[in-house]
């Protein structure tokens, strides 16, 4: 039996060293991971460069992005693994809406 899709909000801070084109490729790759697991990205926002609350990998700033997604709850762990493995994603938060 297939699980029902739930709505989530993904907020992530990318390395400020990445150019805008590189950041777009990173966000597109993460969106591809979501869609390949049967989910969908329903909205996407760029929040720009903001100061981090604490140093992460010796960076004081991060380029923030927000995505509204819907996917099976069982696929969220795989998305978490992908985000943790990506060197350009400094921090992320996935919350159920």
C-alpha cells in the first residue's frame, strides 16, 4: 500500500562561495532527487545571503533557499541523507506543514 504524500517545507543554506549559477544547479539536483522518489516541488524561493547564527565549516554567511515539497514520509530520510552528503549544503531543515 502506498503512503500518502505529505507536505513539507525545506529550508537550506548553501555555501556562499558558490556562484548563483552553481547554486541553481545544486537546488535543481535536490529537486531531481525529490521528483525521482515520486515527490514534487510545489514552490521555490531564494532568500539571498544571510548571516548564520554560528560558524558552519568556517562560514559566517549562507545563501538561503526555501522549497515547498510533497512526498511520501518514507522518502524523507533519503532526502536527508542526500542533503547531509552534499558538501555545498551547510545546514538544512525539513519540517512538516
